């Protein structure tokens, strides 16, 4: 089981349930149990899709999921 949460920088992340910390790409080490949980997923593929959707909601579409949309 995976949980989806945000770093202080705003980036959406996922981690295995039960993990204590997670390193964000911004450099911060995030204490997972102190975070607000945005969702749960059964496997990493579902978790990465949920993270992608959260990122697109906040920052807009960047076409990582479907390269055919690029112009």
C-alpha cells in the first residue's frame, strides 16, 4: 500500500505506507507521518498516476503521461 502526500515545496510525492521519511527532489527530508494524506494506492503504478494528477492540478499539464499531445 502506498500513500500520497505533499512536501513543503508543494510537490506531490508517494511512499510506502509505514515509511518514516521520504526525500523530495527539492532536497528536503519529509517526515511522512506528519503529512496530510491525499490518497492511497495499492501499487506504485497507481500511486505515480495519482501523483501525476495532483501535479497537473497544481501546475497544469506538462504532457509527461502522453507524448502524443506535444506540438
